[in-house]
C-alpha cells in the first residue's frame, strides 16, 4: 500500500513577510519607550530611583525566560499558533502599561510585554518552514532589522508623545500597532503544521524557581537602600533568596531535561565567558540607567534638566552603535579572534565608564560615553556568543549559550538596580535630586570592575576560550 505524500507547506507571500516585519517594528517601538522617559515616569508615579530601576529590567528578565519556551512550543505546536497567542499577551501588557495608575500595575504590564522577545524565534520558525533557504535568510534579516528599527522609532517618538499628550499614549500607540499587525499576521501567514520534536519535555520547575529567584533578587536590590530600617525583614528576604538559588541548583542537577545544565559551568570555556558577560552587562545596565537620570536632573553644577525628547535624541547614537556592533563583532571575531574583540570591548567599556565618572558636565561627553558603552556591549556579547558556540560540542551549544543568556540577565539586573539603589541612598531627605557623588560612584565602580575583568579576558584564546 502506497502512503500518501504529504503536501508541501504553503509558501509565504510578500505581504505576509511585510506583516511580520511591521509586527517587529511595532514590538520594537513598544520595547524601547521606557528608557528616554524613565525619569518622567518616576516623578509621575512618585517612585524612588531604586523602584524606577525595576522598569528597565523586568521586560528583559521576562524576555530571557520566555524566548526558550516560545521556541520549543513553536517547534511543537506551530510557530504561527504560538506567535499570535504570544502577541495577545504582549498586547494585554501594553494595555496595562497604557492605563497603569501606579508602579505595580505598570510593572505587571512590562512583565507581560517581555513576552515579545519570543516573537523573533517564532517568526524565524515560520519563515524557515514556508520559504526556500535563500529567501528565508533575507526574510529573517528583514524582520531582525525592522525590530531594531522599531526600537529607534520608539526611542525618538516616546518623548514627544509623552510631552505633548501623556505617558499613557506612548504605550497605547505602539500597542494599537501591535494589535493591528498581529491581526494582519494571523490573516496573511500560512499555518505551519506542528512539529515532531523528539524531546518535548520542559523544565517547568527550574523555570519557576529561576523566575522566583530573579524577582526576589530585584526586590532585595530595590530595598537595599532602606535595609537599615528593617534589618530583620531584609535578612529574611536574603535567606529566602539563597534558598531559592540552592533549590534551583538542586533541581537543575537532577532534571532529566534541565533548562540550564549547571555542570557546564565547570568548563573554563563557559565560566570565563559568563564572568566577562556579567561584567560587561553590569556596566551597560549601570550606564543605561544612570545616563537618563543625569540628563534629567538639575543639580548644583551637574545635570542638564533635559526632557524625554532631548533624552531620546541623546540616546540615539548609542542605539545606532549597538545596531552596528553585531556585524562589526562578527567580522572582527573571524579576522582577529574573540580575545581581540572582547579585549577591545572591555577596554572601551572601562574608558567610557571611568570617563563619565570624571567628565559629565557637557552634553557631548554624555553622548560619547553612552555610545561607547553601547558599542562595547554589542561587540563583547556578539563575540562571546560566537566564540562559545564554536568552542563546545554541537550538542552542547544550546546549553552553553543559555548559561550566557542567564548571565546577561543577572548582570543587567544587578547593574540597573545598583544604579537605582545608589541614587536612592544618596538623595538628601526632602530633596528629589540625587547627589552628584551617586553618579560618580556608580560609573566608577562599574568602570573599575571592567578593568579588573581584563584579568579574565587575557586568558581567552583567539580561537575560543581556553578549555
């Protein structure tokens, strides 16, 4: 008996690819509206700098946890099906952010918006199923580029929209665009058949414990400036944090299909990359948080009193530098080796942070410093991901790169909350303006950490990290 030959998957039309690209633009715009308007949000929501720093972090953490889940579910149930449901979650998050009357509701909205990070791998799954290899690569490049372009649009548009209308509209406008583009994707994108993954298990216990650990870590860092007023409560939270970390480690060691295989950390090829990634992301997050705050304040001899629109334009060169950093790092890694690229990036990070600690009285100094920070981050992370992917066995690539991804989240969380805690601790009673020493200390500590990281960078080999 002859079995029927399955019909080939339907081909994507140009309109479907365009819909995916426009969805990437709208999600990229929604993702980037907080950075230039963070000081304004802190004032309107009456939050401390440490609490406001959470807004810079929660979306990143949700995204890091969502991306691997979305990819696996897309392979199992079909990319289009999971993508449209994921965008429903993002749209709900955007709606909550738009109507949020206070910080807790806005944080919940940002948590739900973080699901947008899973949209890119799902888009790639659908594109690869419905287009020939050549056109698939072009479509993937288009979608990736349009997400970056959307981030630039959000960076520039958030300030004028918030100043001319309100903070509610800067979330509402890109959210409406997400809803409309999701409907277009649902209508135009061919349905891809569910896959037949050999291993469909997922480490839900590990995911929940890691999520709890990261959430509590942010809370502990946010409360650290007032730890002296409630030492027993703060100590209890730290103990719970340690217990969650220990529980997660125990679950991951015993899981048959762990989310993160911690045994991989025993390899120098992995732990050295994680150390450098943590330091670079800590420095980046410290700069990402402190620079808009410094631009916003009007202190005695420091600060610029800039509004969200001006802040967006000041941050724009850094966003463009980060966009160019990926291709440049790829070329440099192939030509000079990862150690040269990572070493250059680490030096740039240290120079930028230490330079901002010493020189931050002119606008051009802020622009140059923030641009160098963004460039260094893009160069380093791209080179390390490429290096580690080529330095471990093919079957271990996903595990090793997942460890680096989690390290990026930890570094970003610690760096952002460190900056927020510093500003909160060094804001005089009865004043809303942090002392200049808070900014200097933040840049200085992150810069010195980058300098010390060069000790590890020196041990990297030009054909991969020394194993």
